[in-house]
C-alpha cells in the first residue's frame, strides 16, 4: 500500500488530524526536524553518539542518532537525484541503508558499505518511485538491531508536490504527521538497556515502554 492510499483510506496513526493534534498539545510532543531536499537535491547527515535522559530523572542512556542524540530528521525527497553527505562522528563503523527505496545496490547502504569512524560517504540516490513513506537506518553486519535500537533510524517521505490537489495532508508537523513508535526496555534507574539474551534472540526483544519520536510521555 502506498503512503497516499494509506492517508486517503484513513488507516493507521497517520489519521491524526490538526484538531486531534491540538488536543494533545499538553504532551509537548516534538516532531523530528525536516530535511527537505526537494529544491536543493542535497542533504547532510551526521552519525553521532549521544546521551538522553528519557525519564527526566538525571539518568542518562547511551544513544546514537543522525544530526542529534537519538533518531534522525525526516528526509523529504522527490523524483530526481538526491546527493547526500554522511559523516560518521561515532566511534564505531556503521552504514546507512535506505529501506524500501528502489535504488542500485551501489548506493543501498547495506553491510558491504561500512562508514568507518571519522569517514564520509557521499551516495547519490536516483529517485524514480511513486510517493511513499520509507525509512533509513544503520545496517552493519551483526549489529543492525543494536544500532537501530540505540537510535540510528529516521523517516523518508518521497513526494511529488500534488498532495494539495489530492486533498491530502501535506504540511509537515501540522496536518501531515508520521509517528515513530518504538518499544524500549529500561532498568530500575531509568536507563535504556538492550537485552541480548537468548530468549530475546529467539522471540524478539519486547520493551515495556513505548516511545514516540524518542519521547516518553510518562
């Protein structure tokens, strides 16, 4: 299902309209920053290590993010070439994979395209697919789950500029809201932990707290 079909059909979390959003203003939910490449065809991402106090109790969790301490900006793209500059400022080699994007393997950002600490990667993405919602994330061999859990992920919007004519939401952060929902585990001190035990490996890691854009409403 395409993103536009999802919106038009009124399904999922994307149906939260401006009035409903206004009613939740007391939650102080912040949208990820928008990196709009539709006019420039360019964007820069920096892979960073960070710390976040998810419970606002002075207990910091070790995290990673793109252009920040946790998660990354929403990338808006349109048909054509998008030139990206990616700088790895973390202490570990990793990758950036464009999940769901129909592009050549040479710029796909899989485990074969590691970005070493301090290094740059400059892929040019040839965008040809219809408007849709995708995501980007770290994809190092043997460490994808851990890096994504730490925060190396973000949303991609591929657009064609015709949503207004279709009567669909198109004002980012006002009526066009893509919510990033994640379940995470925290220890007794409020620090985010990654459970690498055998049960989690077999059945999947299930966290007891749901974060929205990396924010805890508790």
